C-alpha cells in the first residue's frame, strides 16, 4: 500500500504589521512655552530722560500746553479731590509727564508754591518765531524774545502761567568747536560789560 502523505494546513501568510512604538512609562513632555514678548527697558515712544512737571492745576495745565505748544494729551490718572496723580502729553516727538502738587505727600512743589523754578524745558521747533508767538498769545510771559545765539540756535525763553520756564529754539547753524569757543568768549565779554 502506498504511503499517503499527510499534509498539514499552513496558516495563511499575513502581511507584517507595522511596528508600533512601545508605550513609554515616562509622561509626555509638554510643548515648550511660547517665548514671552520681550519688554523693552525704555517703552516705545519715550526717550531715556523724560521731564516731569509738578503744577498747581494739572488739568488746566494740560489744556494750556495744548494751546501754547501743540501738546497732545496721552493719558491722565485722576487722584482724590479732583487732582491728577499723573498725566502725560506729547510735544513733538517727546513725552512730558506732569502731576498736581500734593502737599504733605511729596516734597516736589509747583513753581508757584516755591516762588520760582529750578529748571526749564528746552524745545526744538522748525519755526521758533511762530511757536514763540503762539505761546505768548496763549498766555506765556516772554522772558527773552527769539534771538540768534552764538551756538547756532535762534533761541527764546518763556514762562507759563504755572511758573514753568520754556526755552524754544530752531537750530540754524552747526558751529565748529574752535569757532564756538571764540564766539562764547566774545559773548561772555559782552555780558560782563553789560552787567558792570
């Protein structure tokens, strides 16, 4: 008798499954936080030095500076008693800060309380004569009419109704240092003759 061969059924060939990543026992790292927007040490629109005025009526001063110097109010922070604790205005490309005087809370006094001021603000403008006239028409007192000065500016001085002094100028000439020294010496000699 012929031997029969026993055939075994083979399992059908299956396509190899794609390898799956092994589950990690470590927790998934979260996405790195978005970088915070870098804060500039000098805020945009400000310069390194910003003048800060103390006045006896900051709200009225803001209105006056708009008329006299074309100031544009940026913000104000009211304080108790109808005063302003802080305000900001822009004149040309510069910010000037101001607040009311707060006797008993601060040693900073308004020029009207002191009977004078220890500083002045210097403003360069395209046309000092027109700006000076506008400020005087608004109520500033002329301390010195615009004059051509030895350092190359046409320069004038004013006092506002709040006691602050303003120097207005248009730069007309870049004066070399040697010429500046000669002109300064001549100007000082003329001043000493006038005061003697």
